[in-house]
C-alpha cells in the first residue's frame, strides 16, 4: 500500500512561501513561526530528494523543479477543497448533479447565459445536458429539469421561448422558382426533409405522406436542403446563417409562411427540488425575465 512521504500541510506551506515571497511573510500570513515553515519545507525537499526553493537574499525563489511541483501542488489543494466542499454539500443535501433535458429546437443563447449565472455558485454540482428530438414529461425523474415544446394539459411550466418555423429550400430548388404565394398542395409533390421522429405533428404539415426523408438533427436537414434535395420546416434561429448567405430561401405560402411553437421549463415535482436545482431554476427565471412566480414553480 502506498504511503506518502509528504503531507498536505507541507505542500500548503510550500505554496504560501512562494505566494508570499518568503518565509517571514508566509509565517505572518499563516500565523506560524518562521522556523516551523523552514523546517516543513526542508523536510519536504528531503523526503522528495528534490530542491524546490532557493533563498536569494530575503526572497525564496523557485527552482525549475519547484515550478513543476508548484503547479501540481495547486491542483492538489483544489482537489482537497473540492472533497471538503463535497462533504459540506452532501450534508446540506446539495445535489452532486442535475439532469437537464433540452428539446433540439430550443434556442440556446439565453439558456447558456443562465448556466453561466449558475456556474460560479454551483459548488461543483455537475450539469448533464441531454438534447432530445422528443422531450416528453413522462420521461422525467424527480429532480430533473426539462425544456420542451410539449406541455401536458394537467401541468404548468415556465414559458421560455417562442420558436418560429419557416418552410425552406435551396434557391435552385423547383419550389423556389414557383410564383408566390404557393398553395400548400404544391408541397406534396416534393421531397420533405424533416426530423425523425417529428418534433410535433403541426411542424410537418404534410407528413401524412411518409415518403419524405427523415434525419435526427437539424444540421443534417440544413445540409440536405442546401443540396437541393427537398424542402423542410426549420427553426428560424437555426436557419439564419443559411438565409443570410443565400444557401437557403424561405418559401411564401398561402395562409402564412410561419408556424410557431412555444417551449416551457418543466419539472416533475417543483416542491421537491434540491437547493442546487432551485438555484438553477432561479437563474433560468432571471435570464428569461420572469419576475413573478409562475404557477407550479
């Protein structure tokens, strides 16, 4: 069994001497005698058989080996701090991880800003992001969070985003050359590229014909559309770059060319969330500018 030759206290003193610029300064910060610090570092170097510090005048200077050991010692300090924080967090029932399920059509910008708010206060809580074509409430476990366009009729959720979907194709596609506005039945004569399974029945308005091509990610759909292989309904925020560079164009349809879906933040039991999940929920609410308490949250 491995038995260490050094102690964490020795490494802590070594770092303090470096950070403070000398033994006398470190002794004052650590509230220890200078001789005890000299003894600790000397014993550390002796046990390792490596010189870590050189005293030049009144200043302690790192040796080349000391530079390497200092980096590792700092990592060790962070790991010890993480271990002690973990014990404190578990005692307070602070969750070690949170599962967050996200619909593939959910815009990410504000979500990422909310996660950036959460991170400095997360106490090491790990976020597991799961992107799903389908995010259904019945797949949730206690403590999980979900961002989905599927809002169960017997549930309330925190409203997040309105997502606009546009009918798109390549500028060289026959549909792009048709006079506008296009009747909906014109679409039925062309290959439709959509998600498998569809995000929502109302997204694939002509999906009664199952001969269209299906993909599992919007980036794949965009690439196929840019090749002129069909048309498809895509979220505006994911298609903006392709619309801007002209590789895709929006079709003008009779009865309107945009369809809208809404996304919601859901959890199985809002009253049983742990403190870390409550914090994340507050960060999301603040980012999405919901100042009033939403029913069920």
